[in-house]
């Protein structure tokens, strides 16, 4: 995998979660409540060679 490809995957996987939470917090503050539930892949516990990123 190229460095550019890794950066693209990171932008989606990490920055996407950050931006989603950042924006939903505004709505939660306005309405006075809310929850955030982030999920992750099971590949974090059991990696596979074909999905290195």
C-alpha cells in the first residue's frame, strides 16, 4: 500500500469519526441530550493479511 493510500484510509477511518462527533455534539448541546456510539471492525482484534491498512 502506498503512503497516499494509507493517508486516504486514515482520513476516512479516523478523521471521519472525529468530524462526525464534532458536528453531532453541536446538535446534542442544542437539544440538551444525546449519545454517541462509535463502532469498530473486528479486524482490530483479529487482523487479516489482505487488509493491511
